[in-house]
């Protein structure tokens, strides 16, 4: 029985009925017709709760208690004994029949629950695929628009930048003009970087696969991240599993993705925070996680982080994570984000150890 307390209660009920039967004189015959019917209640309840085994156990206990009264009283009248034994058979038959029915109903219920769970999983998979298709369509449309726009803007931007360089060499000693030309050159460089991001998002290059050591790559990425800390006192902590297998990927693209995640983590982290770089293997895959202690992202915005042009920064373009997402997908992996339980975010890059496994 699922709960030992229920079993104890049923045993106490049987004991209580047996006690009342024992102290009831045999002369009061009508009570001895009632007692056998009272035993049915704990028997049926046990069968409903624990199937035929539990019901049969209570039925046998009830039979022993019921029959004991007549054996002690030496009431050996043949007809009465036959009736009592038939009553015991009724106890056991009722317990088995009720229990078998209960077991069958329970199996059907479990089967339906299992089927409902599988249907729910299939529905979630279909929903995820549908959302992925819609996102792919949006990304494709935005990619074509970005590529065309970037090419159209880059040519006049190059002309403006070239003209500003010529002016900077021939302007007189005018501080105001020098400042204006410097602004033009700086903004041209910024726009050119933005256009590069557009093109990387629209037409990312195909990965060049080679086997690399993850520990060596993460050490390099940590050193690059330490140079990007600026004035913050950020501590980088490596937590790398021993004996990690070499991973087949594009090292330059993976370094670009991880550096992007680290720069975002630095921007989101307060002073004197710690950024964790974690790597471990699992079922033919390598998981690399960047964990920060920043303010995190609102729960409703987590799913939008990899959408192009979505950003939580005032000066962000919203293309860094989109480009990183595409790069990881091209290498047969996944880039995911989740909020930490206490504070901050965890970004995970999950890659297959061998590309043939991904295919």
C-alpha cells in the first residue's frame, strides 16, 4: 500500500470489528449477520487503494478474525460452519475482483498519462520548430536587407572618410576645424564597424574546421578579456574539466563568440565581480559557459537576446549575439542563455566534439 498509515488504519478497523464481534453474545444472532457485511468496507477500501494484493491481505485478516469467534465458541453446527466458510470465500473473491479492476484502471490511467506526456513533448517540439522557422524567415529577410544596405552605405562612407583625411592634412591651425574633422573620422570608423557587423550577420563566412584544445583557447580568451576590463576590477576564473577531448571547430570564430560573451559579461558586471569560464564534456559534446554576476536580463527578454537589433545597452547595435548565434549554428552547436538563480546570466556554447556526429 502506498501509505503505511492507511494500512494501519485498515488493520485497526478490522481489529475493531473483531473486538465488537468477540464481545457480542452468540445469542444475538442478528448481529452476527451484520458483522460479515461490515468487514466488506475495509476489504473494498484496501483493494481500491492497493489493488488485489492489498485487498486480499485485508480479506485474509478479516477472515481470521471472523472465523475465530466461531471456533472459540465451539459452534460446530455443520450448516453454520459451511455458511461461515462461504463468507470467507466471499471476502477473498470480493477483494480479488475489486483489486483486479482497480489495477486495470490504474494501468490505463498511467498509460493515458504517459501518452499525454509524450503528446505534450511533441507539441513543445513542434512549437519550438515553428518558432525556429519564423525566426529563420525573419533573419533571412533582415540579412538580405542588411547586406544590401551595408554595400550601398559603405561606398559613400569611404568617400567621406577619404575626404576627411585629405582635409586633416591641409586645414590651417584652427582648433574648431580640427575637432570637426576628427569627429567626422571617428564617426566614419564607428559606422564602418557597424557595417562590418551588418555584413557578418548577413553573410557569415563558412567555418574552417580543425581540432583545437579548449583549455588553450579559453586561456587565450581570458587574456583578451583581461585587456578589455578597462577600469573595472574583474576577476576571471577558469573551471575546466580535466582530460577534455579536442574539439573540431573554427578556432577564430569560436574565439570571436566567446570574446563577445565575455565583453557583454564585463559590461553587465559590477566592480570587483567574478566572471567564470566553465568547460566540461557530456555525451560527445563540449559545453563552454560564461557566467557573470551582473544584473541579468528581464525574464521576458531572455528569448529575444539572439534576435537581430535587440539590445539592452544604450549604445549597443543588437547584432553581436545574433552573429554569435549564427556562427555557433554553422559549427553544428547551440548558443543558449538563462538567468542565474541568484544573480547574473549564463551563456552556454554547446559544440559537438566531432562534426560528423553533428551531421
